C-alpha cells in the first residue's frame, strides 16, 4: 500500500489527503499502516537528519576503498571518488527536492517505493524499486549482522563519532606502516592487478561498484520521513554535515591505505595491519580500531533495518493498537529477531566482504542513488529539453545505467572466481 501523509493542516481538519491530490492521482488512504505509523515517525530536526545520513553512508564499507583504488590506480581512483561524491550529493538533493514538491502538493511520500508508485507507476514501485531497496538494505544488514537499539538520535550521534574514530585509526596505521621500512616483508607496487586486459577491465568496473556502495544510501525518502514538517531545506543542511564527514574519511582512508599497501590492499584494509601473523602496529591499536568498527555496525544496522522493519510492522502490526501494546510488541520482537538471525547466518556463509560490496553496489546502490533520482526529477519537474539540468540529468542516467550494467557483470564474475577459493562458513 502506498502511504501518503497530508501536510496541509486545513486539509487534515477537513478529513483527508485525498482532497489534496489532483484528479489524475489514484485514490489515497488517509490512514497510515502500522509500518509507516510506528517506524517512520516524523520528529527529527535537520541535525538528526545529518546524523542519519552520515550513519547510512559513512560506514565500514569505506574500509574497502584502498582495495578499490588498487583496481583503478591513482588517477582513476581519485577521479572516481570525486565524481561519485559530486553525483551522489547532486542526486540526493534532487531526490529531496522531489519529496519536498510532493509534500507541497499534499502528497508527502514516506518511502522510496511510494515515490516510484507516484512518479513511474505502481508496477515500478512493486516489482523494481521495492525489491531492489529491500535487497540493498537487507544486504547492508547482512554486512553488519548486529542489531542496535530503538532510539536513532543518540545512537547515530555516537555512530558519527565512531566512524571518525576508526577512520582516523585506519589512516594513522596506514601512514605508520607506509613510512616504516621494516613494517612489511613485500615492496609496494601500484600497477593494476590482473593477468590480462580483460581481468583489469573487469576489475575497474568492480571497483566502481565498490565505490558506488561506499557512497550509496538507498533510504533517502525514509530518512526525510523522520524529519518534522516543514521539511524544506533540512535535507540539504543534513547532506552538508554528511559530506563534510565524507571528505574527512573517504579520501584519507582510501588514499593512505592505497599508498601504504599498493595493490596488496585487501578488501578490508584492517586485514593489512597484520602481515603473516605479525601485527604491523601495536596489538592494542588493532583491537581498538576493530572495536570502533564493530560498535558502529550496530548503528548502521538500525538505519538499514528501517525498510525491513517497516515491512514487518505493516505485515504483523496492528495500527489500531498502541505501539508498545502486547499485540504489537510480541510479533515485533519475534519478526525482527528472526530477520537479524537470518542476516547473521547469511553473513557467516559469505566471507568475501569486498565482493559483497561490489555486488550490492552494482545491483542496488547505482540504480537507487545514481539513476532514479535524476529520472524522478525530470519526470516530476519536466525541465525544458533545452535546459542544462535536463541534459545533465539525462547524461547521468545513461552513463550510470551503462556503468551499472557492466559493473553487475563484473561483480558476479569476481564473486564466482573468488567462490572457488572459499567454502561456506569459512573461518577467514
């Protein structure tokens, strides 16, 4: 069921969101289902929005950026990081503008699939956007495997500090190892890995998919739904906070890790801090960095469990009962616990972290965060075909559609190659 929240107080008093929609819109139900009512509560400020955005984007996958740079080289890696930052900042702002426009028209959308229903049609929301978003978000939970608490505002503030902490630790350790002549038994090498041109080409697109995952969000509408009305301008302020943290973490970790380890950088750069069983930095420092990383995973899981929890609440919850009534608490605890258990089992089965990042990026984050926002904007605001905005958005959609398709092939290929050297539940 598509959820639309009426934002005009006069219309609310008169009894409904349906009155705000024009005659071409499908009928909308004024009442919310349990998922939207209990999970997507609109109470936050732009500061909380910044915390949520930072937690959903500046997450442990950034520790795979040195590995992505090994597949791209210095020039390609830096250019890819800059382009991805510019495109995602732009596309997230476009998505926010579309949401603000819908809210001004009396149709505040709370979920990504609701936007697709409204702009592209019901089938796009149900059979394309909805499944992709669920895969992306649940895949992120699989990568985290830990369940956080219920309150996002305080957890995500701590999460912001934690991501800064482990990023600083990773950068400091890389610089220390890179400047120490006795730290590693192997010399640094910056040539692109691969035995053939084909291997190197697929590696480049695999790296692009990893970077897409690192910058990916996938839940912009759900985050904006947590912001108290009026929402105008709040997402932009939140994104400014988020991208300030991105600039401080992504480039420092990616560049320092690649500089220190060259093309030997692992899918998780923390693995490079131990060489043949010998710690290259003090053991307490490795432990501290891992603790910071693990602690933030709980906050990331809270954010990316939102779509899953919203579906579970909509299926098993009763909106006519109180949120913390026995009728709602019992199925909530059971269903959410089961979803985390399943995620944990899947995570234990699939040990290749870098490959999972590439797979999620190619199939999920690139369509949701690079392509759909510009398509939504063009279809909603209908800019002139002679305007710069129209052609910029069209170019982004076409280029990243092609990149995403090739990256999907590269990600599946790489995962199938690595699967030959792994076994399920391997202790890596």
